[in-house]
């Protein structure tokens, strides 16, 4: 029988954690339910223990830090990650884990957006705008058609969990998972789910201004880290054009008079063009580095699969 682990990262969720644990216990009575308390100042841990969950603590603040520890520490065949705020109905867990069981997917995503319930329930419209901006950027970058990038309701197989290097410390973790899966060619399957907003009294940990800045940083960083050739080539082209705009009048003057009076413009244009060439070369070098990293990852993944087969 496959071992299933329910992973619930929590920070101040005393109003909802009991219901979340009971709902998932009802749906998957044989699963291990882990609640990772991330420095909660309320009774989240006590309530989780009282309801039979395995409670652990992560003292480094941030959801990414919690997920990193969960992925390292917990051994299972199927992992289900869900927020502790009762926004994701437990009854959809069977649809999420089924493709993992059958090998049809390495990661399933609880898609909140396709049926419109997120738009109806969500009262933070700027966050929805940010979600859509990141989603469209990723879909363009990887030529895919994912509908929900930032959902916190997911299921994974063991290979995905034990080979993902969690780098982000905070709420960008869902985006990182999606990027990692796309970049490393894991099979992703989206499962439409119903979304419900937080109950009265439960407060979101997101901040509109700071999270808006994070959205912009996420888009820039994913472009730079996953597609460095395109990223640096774009910058190089923009600088080259800017250098030409400054340099063309100098060149025209030299052709007509055989003399340059706009010396500062000539120096600036030359510097910008040289800089654009250097940045373009950086893109080529980093593209080679990323390509080599992907090749090494595939070899390490093959070794991991072989070790797992030997264990069986």
C-alpha cells in the first residue's frame, strides 16, 4: 500500500486548522497528516496535536523554508501539500493523487481559476492580477498553457519531492515548483477544483505592495535564470540600438567633414556598444552553463531512479 503524506504549512491558523485536519482525515484515513508550525503566535500547534496531526516546527520564517524542511524530512510515496486556511476542499484530494498513483503525472495542480470560483471568492483583486501576470509570463517563456501557477493545493510523487532544490524562502515557493517542473520536464497535470475564501476572522499573510514587488522580481529572475540567452540578448539588443541612436549623428558628421566635434557622444556610443557586446557574450556563456546543468541533472535523476529500484 502506498504511503501518503499530507503536508500542511501553517502560520497562525488556529481558526481553521482543526477543520482542515478533520476533512483530510475523513478523505484519507490512512494518510499521515503533518502540520509544520512556522512560529505561530496562536494555538495552531496545540489544536493540531489535539486532532491527531504530527506537529513539527520550522523556526526559519517563510513558507519556502517550511516546504524545504518538509521535503527533506518526510518519506512517503505520494505527497499532498495544502494550506491550513481551509480555502481548498479536501474532497478534491482523490482527483489530485490519482494521476500520481497511475504515473500519469509527477505533480498535479489544484486549478482554482478554470471554473471561476477563485474570481468569485477572492477579495484581493490585485493579487489576482499578479497571479495572472506571472502565469502569462511563464506560459510565454516555456510555451505552455498552465492555468494556475500559484495554487497552494498540489500533489507530488517521491521523485519530484526528493530531487527538487527548494531555493526560495517565502511565498514564491508555488511559482518555483511550477518553474522547476517545466524546466526539468516533469509531467504536470491540472485538476479543476473549487476555491473558497478564508472564513471570517482568518487573515491572509500576503501584503499587496511587497507581494507586488515580489511578482516583478519573480518575472525578471525566472527570465534571467531559466532563459539567460534570451534575457541577456534582449538587453544587449536594446543597448546596441541605444548606442546606435547616439552614435549615428557622430558617424554622419565624420563622413561629411572627416572631423568629430561631438567627442562625448562618440565616447558614450562606443562604450554602450561595447557593453552590449559583453552582455551578449554573458548570455551565451550562461546559456552553456544552464545547458550543462540540465544534462548533469538528468544523469543524477537516472542514478536516483536506479537507487530507488535497488531499494525495492
